[in-house]
C-alpha cells in the first residue's frame, strides 16, 4: 500500500478506494416512480433539469432541483418520484433507451427531468468502519465543481479507453472530497468532518494520521490541540462520536485490514506500519477488534 496522505479526509477517501459500478443518464416525464430496496452501495445523483422527490431510508424526503447534488455513502433503499406522484398501479420499471440511458414515466410524455445517477463501491475491507465516519447524506445546491465532475465520470464510464479504471478512481476521489467539503459545519453530525471543522481537534486528527505508526496518547493529542486532557477527551468524543484512542485503534485496524488483504507484508511488518511493537501485540489487538486472528482475516475471500 502506498503511503496515504497525512490530511485525514484525503486519507480516508483514498483508503475507501472508490470505483464506479453503474453510471446512467435518467430522463423522466409525466407521473413516475422508481424504487429500490435491495441496495448496499454508495449513491450519487446530479440534477441536470427539472425536479423530483427522493426518499432515502432513514432520512427525511428531499426535493432535488436542477443544480442539486446528493451523495449517500451507504445507501440501502430509496424512492424517486415525480412531484405529482403516480397512481399506485402505474408500472415502475425504468425503460433502457440506450447504453447508460434510462426513461421513466409514460413514453409519450415530454421529458421534464434529467439526472445523472451513479452507484459505486468501496474496494476496502474496512468499508463499514470508514463509512461510519462520514455523514449519512450530503445534499448540495449550486456547487459548480460537483456538477462538472459527475458528467466527466459518466462520460468516462461509457467509454472503453486506456487508463479508464485509474481515471475513474481519481475522479471519484475528487467527487467524494468535494461533496464532503460542501457540507457546512452546522449541518455535520458527529464524525470526521465535524472534527476537522474544529480548529483545535483538527490538529490532533492530523497528528494521528501523520504518524499512526508512532506512539499516540491522549496526553500528547491534548497538547497538540492546546487543551487539557479532560477537555480534549470530552470534546473529541462529542465532535467525532468516539473517544480518541478508539478512533486511533479504528484507523490502525482499517490500515491493517487493507494490508492483510493485499498479502504483501508479514505480520511483523504490518505491526510496525500501524503502531504496534511486535507481531504478537498486533495479533492480540487485531483479534480483540475483529474477532479473529490476522491470519484468519487474510484467508477470508474478498467481497
């Protein structure tokens, strides 16, 4: 694994290893509705024209209008519907009209809504842990850079050109970072973004990510934040949603799982990379955190 960026947000996004699985242009007219209940993937949508209502599992329904962007890092189910809902017996399957193009609503109705929709995946064994640090949903309006990135991803997805995989990975990394940076501090739930928005906690987070192989302590992180140990502990737990050393251990285990899955380093080398003095100390910590030994984890089939 190449060295990750010291910047915490860049490090998390890089380790997620985003990859496009589906990108499509969706057009709709008249009254229509589409719903999915069997998902387990990141989802994004950029509204090009018109509007619609979106209901995501666990979230309040929102209206998307032209110029809006929405990102759900862990989508389980959703419903997209025209602003005038269709009757219950209306067929709801989208019609594929071309490569990466779908139509919703009556075929003879004029198109009133266009959106670029994408599903991707995170190719990291630490997906669930890393996603837990991110907001459940991001809704941005009028963010020109986000709206420019989505068409570029769609175009690259539809083309079979050399370097396609690497370009898509980098475009998705930039898309995720731009989306995460678009969230204002007042809208953030406890997590990495809220911690990075705190001028004192951001220094401690950068120290963790800059030298995860070194000795990390609450006292040292509190000094980096310019706070007393007790004030730092409570502030970190409140803003990030977990105690400081739990965050440190979670990040170490995310790195360790990724290195084990790659199979290029032995346990001693991984231990030193993620802040443990020996393979035995690393093995004990890994087993407590994951419920299995490093060897057992490395033997699991990739999912």
